[in-house]
């Protein structure tokens, strides 16, 4: 039975991984979107920064995990510390805590990331993906992207992902990500490069963890994904199905339509 959400009845701890090192291209906007879309519904939110100074227990309290993008240099710094949290992060993902990892973050949550210069960074292996930077001479995969979510775990939720799964964002990465046989793509690009500019896939999903190349930031223009993450976080934490109160998404829809139109697509 779906529990009607009562104001002030839920509280979520959102874990923000390495906010000072991994927040390129305004990815902080994703945290702000999650926080506001909770508060507007009376869901209490606490943002917990998880970085080199955090102790392991901090992760045990996390209900929703986020990490933004980063350049190669920051990724090589983060991975040293991220490995220390590997067991706890894996436990969260395995118990279906939702997560959003953007660009440089999912690269580190895959099997490995080979940066433009320097040695391979072994990842956490949560996503069955491998990423190889094409090198400083090759073009970066950059530009506006419009894609369609194909992952059933996300599309099948009662919560409507606006525009039947059409999402927009901005990508800027040298790394080319290839999905392994167990990896499920998040979306398929309609216009843009996506994971590698070859197979049309964008991002990856494992349980309730989404990896995506879409900056923008992603969530303000695609609030259905934010609501999916919040819904999953409440369901996993309280073991209750919830229906979030609808919000006025007019501004988000307008922003999404502007990007789509720039790509020649009318939503
Ligand atoms: N440094 C990584 C790459 O170039 C990730 C970049 C990013 O997070 N925008 O692919």
C-alpha cells in the first residue's frame, strides 16, 4: 500500500562525496536540487560531506549518495581516499541506497579509469565499465546532449520521469566508457556523444546507482530523476512505498525545452 507522504515525516541524509575536489561544471546544483525538492515537500534533509577527513561511520548514515565530475588530477587524488571507503560504499549500493555519480565519478566507480597522462586508476568495480581517456591529442566529447532513458528500473517507477524519459545535459569528457556484459545503460543518446561517441549509450545503472556523463547540472532540468532518487531513498530507508507530492516543474520544463531546441528538437 502506498503511504501518502505526510509533511515532516521523513528525514534523509545525503552524502556528498569530495565536494571540494569533484564538482566540475556546477554539479553542486544537483545537491541543491535534491535538497530543495525534499524541503518543498517537508522532508528534512542533512547534507553530509564525505571526503579525506571523514570517518568510516559517516557513510553508515547515508540514505542517498552523490558525487560530481572532476579533472584527471583531482580524480587521481580522490581515488586514494575513495578506496578506503570502498566496503561501506559497496554495502550502501548493495542495499539499494540510491546514488547519482556524474562523469569523473562513475569512471572511478567502474573497473578502472586510464587518464590522459599517468597510470591507470583502479576503480571500485561497482559499475561493470572501463574508461580510457583518448589522450590529449584527441578531441574531448563535449556539447549539449539530448537522450532518452531506457533503464526499466527508472522508467517503471510510478513517478513520472518528465517527457517520457527524455533528458538533456552538457558533456565534457576525454574518457571513453565501455559497458561490460553486466552493465545496463542509463539512456541512449538522441544527439550528443554519450559514453564513448560510438555505441550510442549514455551512462550506466547498477541497482539504484546511476552513472551519467550529463553535467548541466543534470537534476534541475530533469527533476523527474531527482524525484526518483528521493523516492528510492525513502523507500529503502523506511521500507515504505511513497508517492511524493507533485511540484510545479514549469521552469525545469522550459529550461529543458530550450536545450532541446538548441539541438533542433521540439519537446
Ligand atoms: N577527467 C575525466 C575525463 O576527462 C572526467 C571529466 C569530468 O568529470 N567532466 O573524462
